C-alpha cells in the first residue's frame, strides 16, 4: 500500500506540473513531493498509540526492531522524527539534495528492521506480516527514489559560505 502512495502522489503532482504548476514541472520534483507524502504516512505510525488497530502503530514498529539493538522504543521515535524531517527536507528546494541523501542512508539503516520483521513474522495492525520478497524491493524503490531526487537536486551553498578570494599578494 505504501509504495502505491508514493507512485500515485508522484503521478498526481506531475499531472499538476503538466497543468502549469511550476513546482511540479519535473519528475524529480514531483517524486520528491510524492516521497514526502509517503513519509508522512510511514512516520505517523511511529507515534500512533498501541490501542489503535486501524493502521500500524508504535508497538508494531517496536516489534520490528531487531533484538540486538538497544532502546527499541526510543529508536522507533527517532526514526519517526527522521522521516518527518526528511519529508520536510524534500519539499524545501534548498534542502532537497541533503534530504535525499540522508533519507537514502536512513533507508539503508532501516533494512535490518525490515528483514527482521519479515523473518520474525511481525504483523501490522493485526494483519499478516509483510513477506521479505516484498519488503526488500520496496526498500530498494525508496532508496532509488531518494538517490534520484538527490542527484537531480541543486546542491545549495552553505548559508554563510563565501567564495575564497584571490590572494592579491602572491
């Protein structure tokens, strides 16, 4: 379902671009916004109370964390915050390059949790566990889109960074 959110919102944003909305004039910009919407959905699950069963919740996410990692509860909150920051970074043009690469790193870091959840049959919202054959391609899709968005974004200069001046004495 979540990959469908990414694909459909990217298509919707690109359609707006075709209708003249300049912000969505390119596929990478539309994909950045599509991924931001997707991340709002995925990040929200990190903060949903355990008694909510209509969607994945915090307890589901905690069960995904491999047992060798300490502070599972805190890690789930941290990754939720990082996903929200990544979503914001993707929609702000000057931070898109940084956000794209940071999200790519986050998706790689989250891969062990996704593998553990599939192997340990961790269910979501009382449903079936997502099989490994589905989780790995999804992670690859998210990683690829994040890198593509970052590679096509303009790398913004640092705020107070001035170009080095020529040494007039040499």
